[in-house]
């Protein structure tokens, strides 16, 4: 099955670090050619060069702000031109921000919803025409916050609850075209999310490589069945 993935073209948004980087490394290691995106050009180009040096498929860094539809359209066009098509889209780019509703800055609300939800819509909208007829995979990185609300999480919860609903509807829209839609709902992951730093003290958390392994398994899953919603959480979090 690995040979069937070799040479396929993939996009991983937010792919320069954390979960996105681990996913891109796993895809490239399996022989896929990968475009990774970030809003920061120097960062994403450097990350792509480092991953290319590790061997496997080609990795190309493209600056893209997923909140900007024109940016996304250009990124997909670049992917198709450079890699010869688009078979796998992993919508990983996301931001956090936590405050009570009456204390949240309007710009912060807009940034969270536009990145975590509108950005996924833009990427899917541009990618689907390149998959329709020949098949492909769309994997959205959601969150357990997409079903578990918490105080201070109104914007983040809204974006992830919305992403869950979007992913369910998207799956129904495209499954007859051979496009498989999965969404992953992680709990606590040991990453840079929300300004934090990965730490060995957080070994109890899900590791980015765990999510990457799951993505590869979804790509290799038998075509007659579709695991559309996957929840993943730490096995043994610290007791409170």
C-alpha cells in the first residue's frame, strides 16, 4: 500500500512546526511530495529544506495565509504546477486565543474564526476540483474542543465546533467523487500551540508524531470503509 502513496502530492497547512511538521515529515518519509505552508516565508522555506535533507519525497515551502482566499488559490496553483497535481490536503493551520466573551478583542475573534474555519473552507474549495474524478483525501485537524465547551473558549470552541460540522457536511458532498474526508479531534498535544513550548515534562501528552502516524494510517485505510471522525486523547493524563 505504501507504494500507492509514493509520488502522490500533498499539502499540509501550518506545516513548519508542531503537528503540521510531523505530518509533513511522515508523508515525505512515505514517498509523497509535500507542500508545507506558513504565514512566515523564511520559516517555511527553512523547514522545507530541512525536511528535504532528511530524504524521501520532495518538500516545498510556500508562504500562505489561509485567511486570504487569494493566497490559498495561489498556493494550490503552485502545488499543482510544481508537484503535478494534488491528492492529499491536510488542514492543520490553526490558532488559539482564550478570553471571556465580553473581554475578547474583536480582531482576535476574527483571527481565530478566519484561520480555523474560513481557512479550511478556502483550502477545500480550491483543492476539490483537482481531486474530483480521480479521488483524494482531505484530513482536517479539529480538536476535542469541537465537542467540549469550556469557559474562556468561546472563539476557539466556535471555530472547532464549526469545523466538525463543516467536515461532516463536506464528507457527504464529496464521497461520491472518491474523495475521502476524515477529521481528527486531538486532546492535549505537546506542541507550540498558543505560545507554549514543547517540553519533556509533557511526555504524558499526545506527541505530534502520534497524529502523523494516524494520518498515514488513514491514507492507507481500506477504501470500502471510511473512519470519518477520530478522537485521540492522552492515555494517562495527570490526575487533578
